[in-house]
C-alpha cells in the first residue's frame, strides 16, 4: 500500500513539474535592443576619463557646448553597472558603440569619443577601460540572459593611423592615380560612395583580399576573446556588396547561426536597400522607417501614406528583417521640432515600435524623453548637439514617470508573443486612425493608434473571415464596444489603445485594407496652385514630409490657367515640392518660404497655423 502511494505521489510531482516547465506562451524571446554611446552613458571609473591625453576630456555642464567635442567619461564599467537597470526597462540586447582603440589626437577639433576613428583594431580604447572590462560586461550580461552586440567600424581608419605612412599598406586604401584620396561629390553614385572618404577619413579598400582577410581575423579575435552575441556593421553601403556577402558567410561559419549580424545601410529611400535584401545580415536597420515614423507621428503625415510605405516595403524587401527605430545617434532625436504634446507623440511612436513587426531598437535616453535640439538652437557645427548629450546621472520626477510608461510598453511586447512574432494584418485606416491585428496561435491582439490631437469616435466593420466574441483591454485608455458586425471605439488623442480578443481570424484575411477618407477634426484643407499658361501640364501632384515624399492622391481642378490641388494638413511646418506631369519635381513658385534640399535643390515650406 505504501509503495502504491509513493508511486502515485511520484507521478503527481512529476506531472506538476511538467506543468510548471511547459511554456504557456511563445517560447521565442521578444528581444528589445538598447543602443548606447559608451562615452555618453555612465562613468563607472573616473580614473580613465583623460585617457592618454589630458585635453581629450572636458565635462559638459550644460553651458559649455564646446565640451561636447571631447570625451565625457562614460566607460564599459558604467555599462556593466547599469545592466540591472536596463533589464528592468525590458531590454534583452545591448548594442554598444565601438570600443576599439581610437586616435589619441583630435580630428578637425573633435575627439573620437564615438569610437568610429579606429587606430588599433585589436585593442580597447583606454577611455573605455580594458579588455577585462569588456569581457566582464559580456559575462555579466549573459548571467542576466542579455545579449551584447559590438559595433564594428570596418569602413575607415583614423586619419593618423600608422598604415597611412606604411608603403606595404598603400593599396589598403582607396586612392586615385596620383595617390590622393577620393572625395564623394555625387551621393547618387555608388562607386563614389564605396571608394570615397566618409567624413574625410581614410577609406579602406575591402575588395583587396588582404584587407578583407584582416577584417575577418579582427572579427574572429573579438568573437573568440569575449563571447559576444553579434556585430552591428557600420557604413555598409560604403563597402562593396561582394565583400559583405563573403564576410557574413565567413562569420556564420565561424560563430554559428545564433550570432547576430546587423547591417547599417544608411539610405532614407527604401528602394536603395533592395540590393542588400538577402546578403547574409540577420537584420537591416530600418532607416527609411525612421523617416516614415517621424513624418507621421512628429510632423503629422497621414496614416494612409504611412501604411502605403510599409506595404511597398514588404513587397520590395521580402527577405529582410528590420531593426526598427524612432531615432539614434546619426539622426535627430524624435522630439526635435515638437513642442505641444511632445512626450505623448513620442510614446505613440514607441507604441508602434512595440506592437509592429521588427526588432525595436531604443536609443539611450529615448525611454525618458531626453530632449533633442535643432542645430540652430546651439550651433551649426555638428549633429552632436542634436542628440548626443550625456545620459543624466539622476532622473527628474518627469523622467521617472516617463520611464515607468516606457516599461509598460516593453512589458506589453514581452508578455504577448503575437506582438513580436505574430502575423500582421490591417483592420482600418484613415487620415489619423490606424487599426491592425497581430495573431499567433490562439492569441489575437487589436491595436489602435490615434494620431489626432482630438478624441476620435470611429466604427470599424468586422470583415468576413474575422469573428470577435470578447475583448480585454491590455493597454491604454481607449473604449471598445462590440455590436454585431462592427467595433465601436472611443480613442484618446495622441495615444495607443490595445485589446486582446477572443475569436477567429481566417488565413484568407488580407494584410492590407482600403483607405477610409475620413478626416479628424484637427485637419485643415490647404489649397496650392500652379500657373500653366501654355497648358503644358496635364497633372499636378504634391509630395512632402506630410506624405513621406510620395505623390499623394489629392483633389485637383483647373480654373483657366491655374491648376489647383487641395491638401489636408494638421497645424505644423512642412517641406514639399510640386510634381508636374508625374515626373518633374519643382519648388512651388508661390511658396512664402523655401530651403535647400539634401541634394542641392530647393524645397518649399508651408506653415499651417492652429485655428
């Protein structure tokens, strides 16, 4: 009898353990990456602040912007000491800026605190610590189930690198027939982009087998020495695709399929990324998506254009997984140019990142709404003034509250596998409202973004192939009511609302739905015109940052020799161009303001005032 009881108890305990060990949700981890500039983050060891040159370190106190040209004291120990805090944020992966030894001199007045002026690829820069500090960072991260991604600058070297004067390394750099470096004068010319100097730094010739072998051996050293989890590869478009195909193949053979490779192809236009769609990177950074997000949630572009951007992208880049972002160290912080409701709009943009496909990448300080600055507010010298201020040593009460709100977003993504790995389908879109569903197994999530500055009431028809029984709010303050064949919603301004719902989703349900031409009450309709006296223009269109620089389908008409176009816009300041006959882009001859565009032409500026 006792033996039978003992067997039954053993079976029961085993069954209970089995229940406890069986995953209740998707076992695939919902990674969220955090990017930090080592020097601008946390100072763990003040003894290394000066490096080997006392002039290299000038602490910034808020009143001396020139100090931002120098090191600020952040180091690897500071990152290690912050791991628990970052894990509390919901971060599982940390991308650190280059730690490789930099030049010990300034370059045109700037010290290489950012790490992109390598002078010794096999050493850790003395400002950031030691090899042991780096290895300890990786080990401590792994103890917390966190990954460390190294930033590897393989496009250029420091201006005073010893190779420059080494005759045996003469062909390691790009040069013309006179031995002089190439300057990039045409940013549409891929050959110039690959052979020209970026920011005037010596440009490595990766097509040279000695250079490519060297860069692979450097990579192998850091992987084997530290056990890091992946590389972010800098300036990918500045090296030949043939190099990257071979490099990614070699790294995969060396480090295995779990070693992550992130490619930075810095183009704002999605079509330019197509050649990099399937060459061995696990992720490409979604720089075009950054501009779409900024134009939409910062500048007020319509959500129809936002949706169209992603629909086109998914068709053009079917093999690409994206690391998504709302800002980083190379672009303006999201909140630049925002005044009213800046944090609410930033939180909405972050909400999109946390509920949409892709791997979210959070730039250090974004989680607390660190302010960015327009260049003209401080200096016109460098974008450093925009968004590379040192991380605060302590948080204000407002920043503490923002941090808590950010953690709610990361918890939302981490707790619902459908948001990170589920199928994506649109449900509804108009000028200000975007509703979509993510599904994985039996989990169904409905997300509604309201990009209007006003509370909105909408009715969403439930399509054939979708059944909804019960809804459970899991984020936000929106209200939903299910009535027969429609969902009735009340959505707060500049906010995201998310519901889990019980029901069924047919696999035949389309990914993209038609646009509903409904304007929220914060829109105004502005009329632009073009004088066409010789009647040579059959079609007038307009594109700008309010349409992600695509030709919008707006209402047009002709009165005599005047072509008119009506554009719905929210209050704000917009850059735009007119498009004649579908292919001729011009500045608006009647615009009150204009500015130079990135390609040396002219953009018109339109200001829409609040009513």
